[in-house]
């Protein structure tokens, strides 16, 4: 990669970074302007993970396989 291509690549990454910061700052405003709402929607879309890609998801919570009240009482009394 020659220096001209490297410089173009750097400028492109810097421009993307400035746009991302601008987008995040507009999305974080508590304003109801059209541009701010659009920025919030774009940020939500960009930040939302697909369920199969989300490593923080838990099958027990998703399927509501929690403990019943009787099971919790029995557990607390066993201590």
C-alpha cells in the first residue's frame, strides 16, 4: 500500500469516526426534532444485536423458566 492509498484510507476512517460521533451526540439529545429522532432510530438499529449473535441472552430468562414462589421459599428456609 503506497502512501497515497494509506492517506485516503486514514481520511476515510477519520470521516467515519466524526460522523459516528455526530450521530451519537444528536441521538443523545432530549429533543423531539426530526433529525434527532432519525439519529436515535439509526443508533438503535446499529446497536441492536441479532438474537443468535447476542452472547448475553439466557435461555432460562427468555423462556421464563424461573423459580416458583414455593421453590424460592423452600430455598430461603433451607439456609
